[in-house]
């Protein structure tokens, strides 16, 4: 494990447990954020998903405001705002408002549109491999989702007017220009975003592959979050492309990477495996194009479909076990990717199990970070 301290942060989707509702999921998010702050996590990020019965996290800016108000020190941000659904001005005004209410605590994570299946990036015929103890599975093809009625409905409801999708780099440049007070309209008119201009926001770009997002983040000298939990096959491509593209900026003088992972921590490995049940059917529901189902209880999970061809890469790269087991796997992921930070997301049926998982991991990780270098090998 690296000698330098590696902060842990949390990504939450506001999952809806089977038998519960949206209000329960949102209250659970606030409680999880308070627990994350107590446990010493650096950031608490909110994801954006749409038309998923099992996920209540559809509006990051609204939830960020609620989480920031319910906490006092932890940084709160978006993982990520899907820029294809919004204008740059609306993003800057939303996050400028959040910064005005909670100055110096807001992270602006920028992502591409989620209204279509991710494009295949890099070789599609790679065999699974293990790099430094970390499984890099064969790429999953999202081609089967292209004809999903849900994706078409999402594109119809969320798409911006006009036939063309805005260039992502131009969108990011406009957002940065509006925050920095340097943006001019197409007619050369200087504009001031109020609120937003001068906001003390920390900008990030999120990406799942070595495609446009990694290049945009690198060339603009922004922090980059790579998604091992979403696309484990391409995480190394993503961080390599980002670092190769990096140019120093007013934001950073060197590359800065955060890598995500799905984790479930129990009191021991067997307990963790029990409470982690339900993930296969949940991923199956997403990858069939139906949308995430309410997260099933462990006893119900065995009777639900979980086609290995659709879920194996996600199941095999989820870190499930007791505190030491999961910390070992996170340490390996950090070493292989060179991550400066790690971002963990945890979904279980019982909210209490998510809180406990978060607390157990934080205690184990903190003990390792504080231990003398020679005592960290396990």
C-alpha cells in the first residue's frame, strides 16, 4: 500500500430497497451522509440516474443541498451532473447557489449524457486479466441496450432541443468560463452568471473509459474520477489516457485521480456475502434495459434472474468481505491505478447494513493509514 495517505469518499445512488419508497431512500441518503462525516470520509457524492424504479437519485443539485444542510464539514458533490441534459448556465447557477449556501464545500462533478448506452471504447475482445491483484474483466458490450424502450424514453424526455449533442469539451469550457467570469456569447458579449461566477467550486470530470471524458479532463488540467465500479474493464485505459493528456492548469499542477469501487463490508467475510446478496438481480435489471429494480432482500434474491453473461463482470469486481478483506482489495486497486483518492459505493437491502459497512471500512482504512509503513502489509 502507498505511503501517502489515500482519502476515502462515498458515492450514493439513493437506492430504493424492496418494500420501501422514494421518501425512505432519500432519508437514508441523509443519514448515510451524516454517518460518513462522523466516520471521517472526505467527500459525499450523489449520482444521477433516471427512470429507474430502484434508484431515487435523479437530481444531484437538490440532494447536494439537502446533504450539505444535514452535515457541516464533509465535502458534498455530484458524481456526476449529466451535462447532456442541461445547459452550462443552468449547471453553473445551480452549483453557484449551492456554494453560496455552503461555501467551500461543493464539488462539481461533470459527466456526459446518460441518455444512451455507453459507447464501446478500446479493444472489445480483450480477455480477463489480473493486474497487481486487481481483476480487469473482459469488456461488457452495451450494444444490446441500444434498442431499449427505456433508453429511447429517457432520450425523449431528457434530450435538449436540436438534433446535435453539444461537444463535451465545449460544454466543460463554457461551465469553467462562466464560473471564472471569462465567458463571452457567440456575439462577443461578456456575461456574468449570478449566482455562479466566482463560486469556490472544485471541478471534476467523471469517465468510464479512455475516451473523450479522460481527454477533456487531462487537457484542461482538471481532477478526474474513473469508474471501476461501472466499467471495470476500461478503468486502466481511463486513467492512462487522462495522465497522458494532462496539462497543468490553474486548478492543478499534476494529475489527480479518484477511482470508484463497489464495496460491501460485513463483520466478517461470510456476513458480508449474506448482506451483499441481491446485487446480481439488481445489475441484471439494469443491463436488460428495464431499469434498476428496488433492491431485493437477501432471501428473495435467489429467486430472481441474474444472467451471468450480463452481471459477471460487476459481481466479480465488487469488493465483498470483512474489513481486512475489502481494505486489501481497495489497496490493490489504489496501487494498480495510482489513485490519489478512492470512492466507494455500497448498496444493500437494509440501510443499517450500509451504514455499518461504511463505518467498518473507515475504521480499518484509518488504522492502516496511521500505521508505520512497515506494519501495513497484511
